[in-house]
C-alpha cells in the first residue's frame, strides 16, 4: 500500500516491543525513519504523558504526539520552539 493510499500510520506505543524504554525508543526511531522514507506520517497512540518521552518523540520527528494533557504538551512544544505561543 502506498503513502498516497495510507499517508498516516498510527501505532500503539505498547506494540513497539522492547525490554527497556531505551530499546523501545530505538525501535520507535527506526520505525519513524522507515515510514518517513516511504513518505508517510507517524503517530503513536497510548504513549505515557511524560515530558521526557514527549521530548524523545519530538527529537525523532514524530508527526503527531497524542496526549491527555494538551496544555502541558503545548508548554513543552513552546519551550522547544516547535510551536508559537
């Protein structure tokens, strides 16, 4: 299936199998790189609402970051200069 047909891939964070958080982040980074190379956008769902994880997702160029705490995420994205105020 091409990116024209399925331009966004939404992945359950828990489905990124790893023994540790560092391994999960490395696996997620590889997945993001592969999907971006295919011209797709990436979103992980079910991610914990943790600032450190959000920073990692932004650093790996995830296209959409989901959260149950949008105001806290917005503050972080503003601090990182990703979005304006």
